[in-house]
């Protein structure tokens, strides 16, 4: 059985490896995104939509163009499903620091090990 010190050393080593893999993954993602943008630009200029099994597809993604109108729609139709149900922790914490308690917001406590 490992001692606590050995387990902590193993956790630190595993975390360092995880961070290195995260950095490598982010670097590769950036490279893929840059190449994809260049390929799309070149295919578009050439009037191509498909080359060597790769093809350009248009995907429609929603964005908020007028928050006031969206907010009115959500309230009028009870359409809370249009929103993601998560809190912005920093905004909640700022209110807590100002002594403001927000109805419907609870607190959970987690234990975290700082390596």
C-alpha cells in the first residue's frame, strides 16, 4: 500500500501529465481549426464543395440578436428550456460578497486537494 506522500507524488505526476496532454490537445485543435479555415477559403474561392471526401457543410447556429426581445418571449411563453440551466459562479459570488441572497440558489461544499 502506498504512503500518503507516495500517493501525493503520483497525483502530482499524473496531473502534470494531464496538463501536458491538455496543452498538446489545444495546440492540435488550433492547428486543425486554422487548416480548416484555410481549406474552406480555398475551396470557396475555387467553387468547390467537396474534395477527397472532405466537404463544406453549412450549419445554422443560433445567437442572441436582441436580448430584450428574447427575454420577453421567454417570459411570455415560459420558455425556460431556451436557456442553459447553470449559474455564472462569479456573478453569484459577487452578490454574496455584497450580502445579497438569491432565491433558488443553494450552496454545495466540495473538498478539493491542492497539489
